[in-house]
C-alpha cells in the first residue's frame, strides 16, 4: 500500500487529494492479484469514489493518469566508465523537474509513441528538416531540434552523457580529442587502411539508445523517456520529393526512430553506442599488431604490416564486426595505401607528420587571394551563409594542423575588405 501511495504521489501533482485513502482503496481491489498489471491498477483507480469525487472538483484536471509499476530505484552499475556521478532520476516527476518541464510537456516532447511521424503539420514537429546536397552522393537529411527540445537535449548532454567515458579509440566529439589526434595515431606507418560506416547516425536506433540509458542504471520507464527525447521519427509528409527519390533502404532508416543528425546529444550518444564495436575492433587490431582509431564514421587501421594493402580477410573481419554491431561499411570509401604513396585520414596527410593536403591548401589560398582582389562575394559560389566565418573556420583548421601554413593564410585573409 505504501508503494502504491508513493507512485500516486509521483505520477501527478494531486493537490488536495488524500492519496493514502486512494491507495488503500486500490490495494483492496488488487491485493488478491499476485502480479497486477498496470491496466488493472488503473482500472482500480478509476473505480475509486474518493478519486472520482476529487477529479470532478478540479477546474484543470490532469490530462492523463498513468500508474507506473516499474522499479523506482537506480540500478547498481560499474563505475569504471563514469567520470562523475549521474543524476538519480527514478520517477517521471523527478525527470520533469530536472529538465525544468511539467509532466505534460515532458510527455509531449518525448513523443514516445511516435505520433509526430504521421502528421503533416510542421508546427507539431519538434525538428526542422533540411536536405544537404552532396556531389555524386544521395542528399543527407539534417534534423535540427527546435529551441525547447534543444535545451532539453543540452541538459541531457551535460548532465548525463558528458559524464560517461567513451572507448579510448573514439576521437570524435569528445574533449581533448580531435581529427588531429585521430591522425596522429597513424603517422609514419608502413600501411594504412581506412573504412567508412554508411548512414552512421541513422543506423543507431531507438532500441540501442534505450539500452544505453538502461545500462547506465536508469529504471526502464526513465530510460524510455530519455531515449525518446534523444531520437526522432521523421514524417515522410514533411520531407518532400527528395525523400521519395531515395532508395528503399534509406527511406526505411529515416522513418524508424533513430539518432537525428543535428541534435546536440547525437554525437555523444553515437560514441557511447559504438563502445562495443570499438572494443572489438581495437582487440582485432592488437591481435594483428595494428593501430586502430575512429573519428565519427571513419575507421582507420595502420601499422608495419603490408597485409593491410592486399589482404581481403582483414577487411572482411572488420566488416563482419561492424555488421554484428548494427553498422554497414560503405565500400566505395574503403582504401588502403603504402607509405610510398600519399596517406591521408579525414583530409590530413600522415606520411611523416600531420599535414594539410597540398591540393586543399592551394585551393583555399587561391580563394583567399581572389577575395582580397575581386571581393569575397565573387568567391562565394555555393552561396554559403556567413561566408566570412566559413573562411575563418577553414583557416583555423589549417592552423591546427600546420601553424606556419595557417599564418600564411591568415595574412592573406587580413587583406580582404568585408562590406
């Protein structure tokens, strides 16, 4: 009976209701049932005169009442990968309070039943959708959460996800790591093998995100809400003809609950959901006396081992591990190189030391030079929003790799006259 009363208090803010009397009435109705289900408890609640009388007197009654029979305690887990204490969230009331939401707003934002996926009204969706064109590739869907959901996701990111340590092989989307550290792992090696994961974010389903939060010790109902807040099911009615022109496999990924590319929580969740794959690939690399690291969807293996260039068996082993962990390899981006050739990882040359590719450097240098002579508007051929910041970001990237080359580009940039 005390447990029922506790769940009543945590379900909805029942002001001026004697929940103990209601709990006693429910207990009498379900005490003979060995393992009562939620529907049986709800039916007992809705047949309690004291509760119905209270409900009739409310000017703004609760929109729904749902009894939660799940455990209201955090599960004990290994602290090995937890860098800081996780917030103890065991009830809907605690979760909504932690996120600065009302219980009804929490249910609306989570959309755990994916009702948004069938509506054509953009204002009812929590995401903005944009197709990004790619040369000789299918367009990529950018799913950007609206301001309210974005603030909730940032709270989850800083309060939970940033406190969990990804695998050491992960170099993307984490503090102290970058594409530079990813490239440094493979500098000056005899052979280099790079492979790419296809549809990286969309391949990570709601079920995997739910399993992650549940694995962090949260009760099932809280893990369900957290995973629903961090995943999205896009509505085909809002995606236009571009969606219809995609392959059946790509359309299926979009309309299933998945990690949205554009949400602040997605990169961290992707890293954590890849932990098992990273562990298996790192173990494979160690067995073969190779180096392994991952930057987002880019997998890199290197070492003094000529078999990387020609041995199909290693590639098949990598592909099999990735497939067993729910990912597919994009074979069009698989390549291997010897140190006698130019070895490049995520646009960084790694033959002797991390360096910017000569072609990329010359192209950027030419754009900056033309901007200084003919004006920046003549060089913004792709109509990039805030072209000035775009160029500054390019220069910063080069500077992080080569300070000397970055300074040369910066001196040209300083000559540009911005209107």
